[in-house]
C-alpha cells in the first residue's frame, strides 16, 4: 500500500465517522421532543410512560457514544491547550501521533475487550428492560459500547495517519529548503 492509499483510508474513516456522527446528532432533537412529550403527558394528561422515558435514555446514549469519534475528528474533545495551542505544526503532529498511539488506541482496545463479554451476555438472553412496560432493547443499547470504541479507535488511526503524513511533508519540505539554500 502506498502513502496515497493510506491517506485515502484515513479520509474514508473521517467520512464514515462524520456520517455516523451527523446521523446520531438527530438524537438531540429526539431527546428534546421526547422530553417535551413526557412532561406534557405527565402534567397535562396525568399519564406516565416508562418506554418513553427509556427512549430518552437510549437516544442520549446513542448521541454521545456514536458522535464521540466525529467530535474527535472535528477537534471538539477537551484538550489541554497549554502546549498544543502555541505549538508548531511539527510538535502538534507529534502530540497527535503519540496521543493516538499511546493513549487513545489502548483505551479503545480496553473498552472493546472488557465490554465484549458484557454485550455478549446481553445478546445471549436478548436482555430487556427491568420495567414491565420498558423497552425490550437493552441488548441493542449495550452494543453501542463496543461500537463506540471501534469508531473512536478508527478515528484515532485516522488521526495517526494524518499526523504521520504531516511529519513526512514537513521533513520533505525541510530537505527541499536545505537543497535550495545550497
């Protein structure tokens, strides 16, 4: 695989995570509308709905778990900008590369490793809500945990590829500048 193909893979990962994130962002609207419906039903009509309340929980989980990789792609995660904000492009690329390889990817692998048995048990029994009138999709909700880790790991891989590409371009640029100065 050549460098251009690897960069295309990073771009594909970025597009997939952006698409998933944009789709998940609709959960924010669902949370507001469902919350409004719960309040309206409760205080105007005197009715309660467990499945409606659980739907808010599911939408909230989907929003945060599925949009996390997109947020990373867009630079929306909390970052300690003490060094990063004033750093050169080279230093930023190194921080991104080391952060992705030594912090983010091991974290994602650990989440996948430890969540897999939890999710598998839930699927084995098609786990449903403990509430009688609750949603029968707890197993689907729990599936979002390893999916979150997978999407975040892929985005970390994309960030690492882009950081390596930046470091390579900067090294080539320095070589060309040195040759031109001779």
